């Protein structure tokens, strides 16, 4: 399998025809057809069927194309790094967090970071905690903000803050009028059930409610807190849930109340031990700490 074959396949997928691929590659249409035929022979499966005079990619071709696009994205990244070296521009800073934390922390953090580092190209992504660990291990992200997770070789976790879950209810719910909500207040209610996600679980939430007699296991299961707040906003359930996504929903009929006894979790800022920290990475991490001090 040669690069020129892959290139021909990609252009056929992008343009939809061998003629379009030939124009893009500055070669003849028969040459593109030969490259595709040779690639099919090397791969051992058909890439295209001819349907009413047009090429239609097979199921195998669509799967193969995903891998090809990942390959080209890698090349684009290499070219961008080379350009940064040539022009002496700072390297990209790739940061990630769980969606709720990204919503709460990153807008203010990026605003502050841009003041002193306007030239740095930022990439901000949201993932589950298990995906975050994988991205740090593979150096696809430089820095992450997430719920603390069990020790993983090669990943450094630095304490960032502690935060307690809150009771989230629709503004019309009787619990919205209480100053503090307790486990017993959840009895007989439709309660959202937070599902474990990879390295992270919410067993303490389940335990404190089930110990009080709440039928926790029959509730709607969720993994994303924004989904949970959306269900609360629709009046479909109440929740004992993390507080970071709450501000987005407070103008949509959601009310949050303190919950006692407190159910508190540790959050961390994490990075790969094997990846040398840059000045911009340290600067962004310090800004994130400053934002979280105000929580």
C-alpha cells in the first residue's frame, strides 16, 4: 500500500469521481482508476461499486476512509508544528475537561489567558473522565480538569478544588421553597440516577439516598449532567447532582438548593508525567486554579 494510492482514494471520496480526483492530483483519470484498483488488491476488499455510472463507496470504504482521515489529520498536525517552529510561534495548547467543568471553568480561564498569551492557539475539548485519561496518556491533550480518579501510571493529578453536589428541582416543585434539602426529601420522588463512567463512579450519591429509603435504582439513568439539568428543567425528575452545569439552566426553570449532609468530591488538574510542561501550560493551569478559587 503506497501513499499515492491512499491519496487517490481520498480524493475520490472527497470529489465523488475519478475525474475530480485526477484534476486534484494533476494526473489522468485512468491513472486514478489504476491506483484505486491496486489499492483494492493490496487491501483485499472492494472500495467502490459503480451505480448508474457513478462510484458508490462500499461499507468497507467508509470505514477505511475514517482511518485515512485520521492519518491526514496527523499530517496536518505535523505541518502545523513545523510552521510554528519556522515562524517561532508558540505550540498549540490542548486542554480538555468533562463537559460541565468545561462550561463552568474555561470561558473565564480563556478570557484571562488571552490577555497575556494572545498568540497561543488554544484547542478546548470536552470528554468523559475515562476519555480524558486516554488523551493524556497518548499526549492528545496537554492539560485536563476532571473529577479525581484512581491513580494511573504516568498521569499526575494535582488537587484543584472540592465541590458538593446540590439538589436540582424545577421551580414549581415544593422542594424549591426549602432552604436545605435532605435525603428524606427525595423519598417518593422521581430521582435521576447518575451512571458510572469509566474510572469515575458516584457511589456515595447512590448510598446516601438508598440508605434513606429512596428508590434510587428506578430513576432515569444519565451520564452527562447537562442532560440531567435538562430533564429537571422539563419537570421530569429531581436530582442530587454536580453544581458546575447549574448556571446554564437557572434561567430555564431550574432551582438549586444546598443538600445536607454534604456529598463532596475532589476535582483535579491533570497532565502526563512524560510530557514536558511548557510555560504556556503552566500559565493556563495557574489561571484555572484562580478561577476555581472563586467557586
